[in-house]
C-alpha cells in the first residue's frame, strides 16, 4: 500500500508503453522503450475517487508484521511539487515510526492525467538511526537510469484489469464491490487489487483495498509472508481546510 507500492486497455507495461499526448497507452511493443508523456495532459490536482490527494490530507496506518510488531505509517500530501519529465508532480510524504522513533521517510511524486489515472513519477527515501538520517533507500526518478513512470491508480478500475507499476510484477483488479472494516471505519464497494512479487520480495503477494473518497484503507499479505496494514485515521483536507508546505 505504501507509496511506492497504479487510459488502460487490458495490460499496461510501463517500460514498454508509449503515451502520446493524453491518449490511451499503445499496445506493448516487442522492445522496451521509454514512455512519452505530454506534460500538458497532467495536473497536480489529484481527485481520482479511489485516492484523492488534496494538499493537507493525511492517512495514518498501523502496520503489523508476522511477529506482531507494530509500526505507525503516516502519509501526508504536501503543497510542494517537483518537476519530473516536464510534469509538475505532487509531493506525498510517507513517514514510518517504530517505538516512537522515525525509521523511514519517503517523498513520492504523483500526478494525474486528464483521464483521471494517477501516475507515480518517482521517489526519494531515507532510513533513520537514532533520529538521524543514515542511508538513502528505494530512490528513483522517471527518465533517470531507465526508470519509467507508471500508473498506480487507474481512472476506471474494472475487475480483471491488469497493469504493472514501477516495481511490482503485476497488479490485477480483483473486485469492485467488497466490504471491509478497519479501525477507521467500515466501507462498502471497495476496489481490491492483487499485487504480485517485486524484485526485492519475489514471492510476496498482497491484497490492497481502496475506498471511494478515502483511498487505501487496508493491505494484507496473503503469500510469501504475513502482515497487515490498516487505516486508523484519515484527515481529509477537503473538509478541514488543512494544507502543509
């Protein structure tokens, strides 16, 4: 679920897709080639109903691993932007806290095309030790070193749709009508996706649950390990008028 971890026809191969202006992706070719995105077809206004990113909005998750250890994950949409491939992207900060101490902090860069698809254009992350930044981790930028932009949330997530973000082997939309309860509340008509293995965790499979008007509310590891990340608080800047620099 965490940011790093969605127009489409059936399959989107980000590393093998050419997007001209704001049209739908062309079918994947035989050879990988960089995606071409028209900056005029993108906006920092991200209002996809399955993950609206209004500056100031904040999601707090409780992440529990196989040993029962819990971490706090806070995701905040900043007013800050970053230009990637000529596209002005919204900065979203993801901070992981364990035992009251910050362990990781990642800035992700997102933009939305005119069809309503949310694109991930890169990220920069830091790991912390004793409250101080120790190492860089999981950093990439579309257009640099062969990294490609990728859709992370489609405009119309229909069951059966398959697409490929930057890291996952594949994401498939499983359902668009399930119900689930998390500490923040109960939700109907959830979109559920199945994210298969990544290079870092080749056998891991995760189901993610998206609620309209809120965004990701639950993630469960169903293979290659165990773990659960559930929404415990959501501050919607559309209603509280909150905005962070």
